[in-house]
C-alpha cells in the first residue's frame, strides 16, 4: 500500500463468481457446437477470462491472448491503444473478452483490428461496464456488472501494476494531497 491510499469493496469475490457462472451458461447456450476463438485482452482480463473460460462448455473453443494497452501506469488513459499479438482469425467466430468497458477505445480498436483480419463474427464480453465514461459508439454483447464512474482495482484491474491480485473489485481512493 502507498501511504494514504485506500480501496473499498464494490463487488465481492463470491458475487463475481456467481455472475460469471451465469455468463458461462449463457455463452455455452449461445456458442454450443460451434468453433469459437476466445481472444483475451491482457493484462486486465486475465482473472476474468481464467474463471469465465472454465465455465464454458464449448468443445470447439480455442483461446488466444493478446495485449491492448492504453494506460501508462496511473489512473489516466493515454487515449492511444497499442495492440500486440493479434490472432489469425480469418473466417472465424470470435469472442472478445476484456475486464472493463470504459471510454470504449480499447474494445473499438481491437474489434476493428479483428474485423480487418477477417473474423466472420465478433461478440464482445466484459466483466464490467462503466457507461458514464463512454467516448466511442460501442456496447458489449455480454456484461457482468454495470459500475459507477470510479477508478476500480482488483480482480485483474490495476493501478500501475498494483492491486490486480485483490479478489474483490474495489473502488480506489488515491492519497489525499
Ligand atoms: P477504455 O479503452 O477506456 O474502454 O478502457 C479499457 C481499458 O482501460 C480496460 O481494458 C482496462 O485495462 C483499463 N481501465 C478502464 N477503467 C479502469 C479502471 O477503473 N481501473 C483500472 N483499469 C481501467
Ligand atoms: Mg485492459
């Protein structure tokens, strides 16, 4: 902990798991019997994807991890989204998985790149949706929880690489100056 900073639970670990199981059932119904490529956005979606993918009963599922980065350590997005390791996905049905949909820049940028790479269909799935901060015209097909306009940490969400390991999704309060 950095002196003076605090965080408080917004969504408890048990509630996250319960919701993920529901989402897994819904996605299983939707993609049963299909060949599906799950594309997971590192680093933030790592916890969510690990739990969600284990709830999917889709035998034809393959998983690809790629990086999309727009933050340079703090609470402010740079506005530019850098992508690494885009998958080869021509003709494939893709499920794009991220931790949080905020301004929408990340999802929009990756969606466009997958489309350009020839994906036949793209569905999007996020654990958290912060609709109050949207700057792009994009919504997610599957959403775990709608959250208020606060900076969140835990369950994969970080501040400068820290607090990602917290089991709950928490509201972060910086040290007061
Ligand atoms: P967007 O591009 O603004 O939609 O933001 C998406 C990315 O920013 C997510 O994949 C997260 O990695 C990061 N992000 C957005 N809001 C938060 C937050 O409250 N806490 C931590 N990371 C966030
Ligand atoms: Mg991210």
